[in-house]
C-alpha cells in the first residue's frame, strides 16, 4: 500500500469548529456545555500543553548532552538510532495551536480575551517549533498546516524559521492585554497572561543567543529587544509542567522507575565528575546515593554493563525528581541569568566582566534554589577555584554551569553544548565513529513520501554532510 506524507493527515486533527450545536436555543435560557456555540480555543491550548513534558522527558534527548547513562539496553547512549519522526509535533500540539490562531472569529471570549488566547497559542507554537528546528534543522513551517491542499510541504530554512518566530513573538509582546486578560483552562500558568508575556520574551531572548556564532549582530539586536520587553524575574515565573499524583498525568520517569521497575538510568560519569569534587548541592537531587553511601557516575555509553555488578556502585537518576507529581522544568529564571551573563561577556549588554560575574553568581544561586527548594548560602560553592568567575574562562564556566542547571532537559542542554562546545564531551571510538551527534536525521519516510522537498533540504545543509547525526544545523557554526 502506498505510503502518504505525514502532512497529508494534518487535516484529520479534530477541529473545534466541527463541534457546533445543531439546534439553536435562546442563549438566555440554555447553553449545552458539551455542544458550545463557540469553539474552545483554551481547550486546544491545554491539549497542546500536555505535550510539554515530552520536550524534556525523552529516552534519546537525555543522552545527547551525556546527562544519563544506561545500565541496561545501551543502544540509545551509543547513538544507534539516526533518524527520528517529527510527525507527532505537527499532528498534535502544533495543529491544535494553528487551529486557534487561524480561527479567531470562532473563539469564545467567555474563556478570556480572544487576543490573549491567540497570543498564548503563538507563544507555544514558537516554543514547539524552536524545539523541532533545533533537532532537525530545516523543517516544514510555512506550508506545514494546509492538509490535503498541500500534502508535500517544503522545508523552510532554519534561519528563516528563526526570523519568522522572532516576528511571531514580537507580535505577541505587542498584542497581549494585561487588564482583565486572564484565560481559562491553562495548565501551566493558571491563566496568568502576564507570565505568558514574560515567557514569550524569554523564549525570544534564548533563541537570540543561539545566533552568537552564526550572526552575532542579529543575535544581539534580538536579545536586547526581548530582554527589554520583560522576561522571567523569579523562579515562580518558570515554565514548569505540573504533573499530578495520578496515573493519567504522572511524570515519565516515575512510570519508568516505579511502575515499570526499570532501574535503567544512572547519572553519567561526565556529570558527576563536574559536580562531586565541588560538593555541588544539586547532586543529591539529581542522583541517589550508591550502596556505599556516596555518588558515582556510570561511564557514558559503556557497552552492556552487568546490572548486578554495576547498579549498586553507581547513582541512579534522583528519586526526588522522579516522583509521580514531579514537575518538568523547561524555561527557567536561572537559565535566563546564565544567558545574560554570557551576553555581558560578549558585549551584547553593558557591564563587562563585573556584570557578567553578577549574573553568573546569581544564576548559580537561583539554580540551586530551584533544584533544592532552599535559598541557601552559595558562598562556599562559588569559592571553589574552578567555579569562581574567571574572566579568561568565563564562557566555559557559564556554559558548564548552564549545562548542569539544564539537567535533565537533554535537548536544550545538547543545543547549548553544540553552540558553545562546553563542557568538553567525548565518546569512545566505537560510538558513532567517535563523534558526538550534532542533529537528528529526518524521518525515514520523508525520503520517499516528500522526496523532492526532502532532497532539496539535504542538499542545502549549511556546512555539508548527509542526513544523519553528524551534520550541523545552521546556527551550529564550526
């Protein structure tokens, strides 16, 4: 049977425009909540939010920045898989959000100002597309949501995707109404659009930093614009997905460890080696003690270790952050402080090393507060010679601390490692030819189902290469 391009199926996604009442009643007398006269944009937004944990909780993503090693079935930490399917992002959250954005007149103002419903949908669209393009590079965007009318969408250049998302987030910043502006059915911020506005600008600022090597002038302009528009100002503003203590909405890692009884994921040796010598207060959160009462990482990509021998010796993924209702942190205040520290060092914002140091120190403090729940004195930690801000090592220090902070958000930690090269991560010669991955390969079906556009995208790789793990995306400039 002939295969079809994944984009052909986008039209099948259930649109709220179809769920309209067939019988009219006097509005003052009766309105059936199950057959609304207006579409529920906020319910589509909420459904899209269900996908947020998947951005972080990935059995592949946690290995690209070497956060976790596998005690059993080690293929994922040896990068055996090279091609990955992006269809779920398009047919799931992105299609829901596009439906909200394209159907302004059908939205129900009783669920909050329509302009704010659309703004939140645009922020989430930007976040999901940012995630997709940073994994695969050039991907469909402008022609991706036209269903059977355009079943074979072109692949937009990653630079163009970034520029389009910058404009999208500019539009959001200028459109949100703060007075009486809250919306309903919001899982993340409980309808608080002031926090959504901060989040949109924060995503914009972090995206701008990705341009530090490929287009620093553009990156600086977008960074400063977004920062000045207002970003997250405390850990209470963080984009963190709130899981529940119930099976339907539980943390992925809880299901893996507690329900399925899979002690497969251990802290990697590279991570523990950069935390343990400095008594990093986040380490007891990130990992559990081994049978000797200490902390030890498992060599990354170690081939078929013996679980009976190795597991008692190493630190498994921390039980305190894999509870059934443990949140997943995605965009955080400390992350923005690290970005501002780097921007100050790069000269994008004023203050030089003094300002960079202030942001760097505060970023570590806020990171520790986020992970430990305590606003502890970090003076002793910052006093370590390797940790204390040093001008001629500043970029490496900022990048390494950001890498630690982003645990276990593998795709973001991987993106920042690709951009900066820090910390120094290597793999054995028998793992992916001794190379750390730089991107994920396109879905295998695209080579046949969307052949022309797929081949154009592959030929246009900015630094050459083939479709697989070892080709660089646009902003990952050698």
